[in-house]
């Protein structure tokens, strides 16, 4: 059964990576998974690194490895603002594994409770999520 569609945009610091009508958006926020359909109540949520799914229909899904960012849904429009959004087939597994190793090493070197440790832990979560999406 077709659902009502709504416009969705995915933006990164480099620019727009997606702008189309969709029927559903699915991702992970700081408090858990979320699915957005047309006419959803307004939402502003912090996003965690995860897989972002944009459903054009039940059988046509656009997927991205999503970094941390924000989701805004208001006036029947979705806006996803993230540090990175990469299509699974564009992920370079060896590069991500190398970045993950670097982030783990940085976390071990960092002073406990420091900004450097927090940044390294954020990078670890991002690269682990990207590897999971790329499988």
C-alpha cells in the first residue's frame, strides 16, 4: 500500500547528497531508532553514526552511512544535517579500518576525560558504524 510522500534533504558540510520525495525515513538518534512517515509530529533530534534509510517506496530504499548530526522534521519536510553521508558502495573498507585504528590509538594516548579522548571516541563510533553499513 503506497504511503504519502514528503520532501527530504540530506546535507553535509560539502553540500547536498540527497533531495527527493520519500515515503519514510529511518535512522538512529541519541535516544534510539526513529522512523518518520508523512504528517509525523515535529521532531528535532541528535543523530548517532548509523545507517540512514530513505524509502522512496517499500522496494526502493536509498541507504547512507551517516555520521553524527541532526534531524529536523517540521511542516511535513525532513532535513538531515550530518558530518558525512556516504553511499555503502562508495565506502572504502581499508581506509575506514585504517581510520578506526588511528582513532583507537588516539583514544589510548588521550588523557582521560579530555576533549581529545571525546573526539577519538566519537570517531571510533563513526568508523565502526560505517563498517557495519558497508557489510
